[in-house]
């Protein structure tokens, strides 16, 4: 069941769209409504967004049967680099006058750490999915 869900690219595409909507939505009053109860909560949010983004794409690419192991590893590295670059670009866009949110290097850093952790978690999750699907196929 998980294998058939993640081998389609619908989940990573929807998450990519959600990520852009969440990070690029212009809000002039966002700075006034910051959550003070949890210090640096926005860093956890950035980490989580990029964790899920990269993990979803890693699982998708690692479940593809038409890619070699070398190609899958290359895609993992491309995903990491693209996510880190994306996080930095998003921060510059947030600091622009069109979006009027705060530019913060620490948000970009949290994005990068989330992407790296997402790659590792995506590889672990892929192995679990493959083990589960092989148990369902093989007779006992």
C-alpha cells in the first residue's frame, strides 16, 4: 500500500506546492503575530517543511525501478543541493518588497539541515517500504 502511494509523484508535488504557498504568501502583519511561546519555532517549521519535501522526493526516486542505484544516489545529491539553494532563494524572495517578510539566514540554515535529515529519513523509509512490499509479495 505505501509502495503504490509513494511511487507516484503526487505527494511530493503537492508538498512542493504547499511549501511555496506557505513560504511565499505575502503577509504584511506576520511580524506582529509571531509566536512568542516557543522561541525560534519558525526554525522548527522550516526544518520540518524541508524535511518532508526532500524525504518525499527521495522516496519517490528511490522506489523507481527504471533507475540504477548510481542514478538514485545522484538524484539524492541533486535533491539536497536543490533544496539548499531553494531555501536560500526563498529567503531572498521573502525579503523582497513583493512579499515583505523577514530575510533570515538561520531560516535558510534550518531549511538545509531539514533537507539533509529528510534525505537520510527518506532512504530509511524507502528501505522499510521495500521490505514491507517484499513480505506481501513473497509466499510464506
